[in-house]
C-alpha cells in the first residue's frame, strides 16, 4: 500500500506534512530510513556546541529506542545507518537558526550554519519519528523516518511564551519541562513574570524580604514560593543549552504590592499595605518622588541583569492606574536609563510607548493599537502578544473550567488564525521582532492547569512565529495538529482536546 505517511500509527512514520511549525520547504520521497540499534550520531565538527547539540539529540532518542546512540566526532564521509550533523558556517541560506535535513535510505544528514540550526533540525527529526519516541520507557519500534529533504529557517527571531510565576508560583522542574516542550516546537524566548501584587518570586540579595515576606503569598491564599538566585541561574543555563533566552520581568511602577508589603518604607506614607491574594489590578504603585525608590530599582535591576546573559530586561510598565500620568513618564524614562546602565535593553508592555523610547528598547503589544504604533514611530521594535489571539489565559469556550474572559474566548482556531504583520494597522513586518504568547496564572495553580491553557494553543503561535504566512490555513493546520495528540500524550502534556480538532 502506497500509504500517505501518517501519525506514526500502524508503523508508518509521520509524514513531513505533520511537522509543526511547518518547514519553509520540503520535498518528501517515498520510503523510509530505519534507525537500527547500532546507529551512531556523528558530528562532522569539533565545535563544543555542536557536540552538545548532538548529545541532547541522543538523550532525547535513547529512552524510547533503548539504543546506545553514541556521539562521536569524525571527519569525512559518514558510513550508512547513522545520523550525521555538520556545521557549515559559510552557508548563508541557512541563517542563524536554519537547517537542512536530508533523509535517504543510507541515513540522516543534518546541516546548519550555527549550532541553533542543528538543534532545530534535531527537533524536526524527533517529529519525523513515531510519537512513541517521546516516551521515557523503551518501546518496540521500528524507528522509521520518512525520506526526503527539508530546508527550513524561521520567519521571526522572537518566538516566545510567558509564564506568570507571580500569581501562582511554578517551580524549577516545571519551568524546565516547559523549556523542553518549547524546544520541540522551536520556541526560543521564555519570558518569566517574576513579580506582581500577589507575590515576589526571585531572591534579591540586597533586599531579602522581597522573597522571605513577599514570596509567601499567591492568588487564592496559596503558599507562594520563590526562586533562589541559584535556582534561577539553573533555569537560565538549562534554557541556554536549548537556545532559549530567558527574559526576566520585574513589573513596575504598578503591580508592586508584594514589594510594598515587604518594605513599607517604599510607600509614600511609609504605612505597610495588606498582602493581597485577589485578582484585582491597578491599585499599587511605587512612590515616584522618593529617592529610595530608585535605589531599590537600581539594586533589583543590577542583580537581575547579572543573572541574565541575554540582552533584555523586562520592566513591566503595564496598568499603572495608581501612578499619575506625569509621574509614569518621569519614572519610566529613569528606569530605561537604569536598565541601560547595567548593559541591558529595556522591554516593557506597550504602555511604555507613552514615554520617550530609545530605538533599542522594545514594546510588547497586548491591547492598544495606538500605543503599538507609537512605539514603532519612535523607532522601537514590537513583540506581538495581541490579547484576543495570543493570551493563553483566556478561556477556550464559556465551559472552560479555568481561564479569564476579559479579552474574549480564544478557541484553538482563533489562536492560529492571526498574523503579526497584519494585526495592527500601521505596524509592518519589519517593525516586529516576533510573537509571544503569555500565560497569566491567576487561574493556573498547577502544572495541569498550565498544560490545559497552553496546549494546544501554543503550537499555533509557534507556527505563526516560525513559518511563512503564505499557505497557512486552519483547514490544513487542524489535521496536522491532530497528529500531535499521541506525541503530547507521550510527553505527559494534559492538553485540551478541543472538538474543533479532528483528533484521532
Ligand atoms: C492584564 S496584560 C495584565 C495582567 C493580568 C492579565 C490577565 C498585562 C500587561 N497585564 O496583569 O494578569 O491581564 O489576563
């Protein structure tokens, strides 16, 4: 039977067409390569980072296959039966993150100009193997991979998600698992919302009460929690090895009740506010006229910047309804220079466009097209998180057991059918760094809650961020998405099996 390669059921390998995000170009051929127990991963380079990528690939394939899959560095022709990885730094067509994957009867060859490209090629390879490859116990196989060639590179450099660890704390293991899931879908920015009214989640050595006091609360009265700087550095290193930049957010001048509870001297009247565990927004503010405020902010940004290898520090700036407009402007301009003084670029929610922005700063669009345009007019770039499409904390339907509704209901289809370059009139593709889908956690207390809201919607945003818009249709995507159910299940993801999708 000349079967269309399917989801990996009945021993057929998944077809190229099922890969998410959809590759730029693909030329499938009939037949399959079979990965045998004696296969090796051969790296045609001695670059340490290429070897590390090969080790990660081997680690992702070993548990289910039960094969040894030794990683070796070698020159010249790679013998048949193996997976070969090659770095070709001169290959401009592949870009910083692109790759070429060639599967023949003889073996698999993965080529990229940079290690990130090898990593993403490896993620495509995982998706070309049967879904059972994702289980952590040995499976019978056979481990077939459909033949053909894929040439791939991303549309946008910023392909992200955000996890709010402030409203409900989510710990190191959960965040690392999220980084693994992001990687499979080629996402490369993890924005962590580290502070809010209901909790402060990152230890700041010069202001210890932020976590010892401010870390003890959460929405709904839960026990809270926080990352030590060691925990946080562990996350950053784990992410970096997988080509994910962690963007830390300390939200200010609003969303600071937990900080004010920890240090009442930061309030204008010096009186401690009560801890808050409800879901209100817009009632707290730093004291703009107090010099201590800037000492505080400088200390926090200095420590956060020191933990951050990437270029960006996120300063929030949203919903500062209890800060006078002129105070907001003065505060934000000063904060931008504090961020710069620690060698970082500022990113803020789009309200920061009310102030004078530097061209190196970034605004995150979530609500107001006029503010998004104002950021762009100032030469700043945008990250696109339009709430009716990209907010992962919105309910799917009125029946969703968790989630909010202020931006509307967001079906799996809604989360797929948008395009960053046509979302805001006056904002063009070249104004946009990319896409980020935020998960605010007022209603997401557990990992299962996060899974439910994030998956499968995050896969749609991943495809929007990576794949060309031409030819992307919901009608085709929903079939491709359906083939990911066994894979997500094998990974233990408690996704929402929306009836919009023809799951098998
Ligand atoms: C708005 S979007 C917020 C957050 C809330 C979220 C809930 C934005 C910049 N701020 O404080 O958690 O809505 O959906």
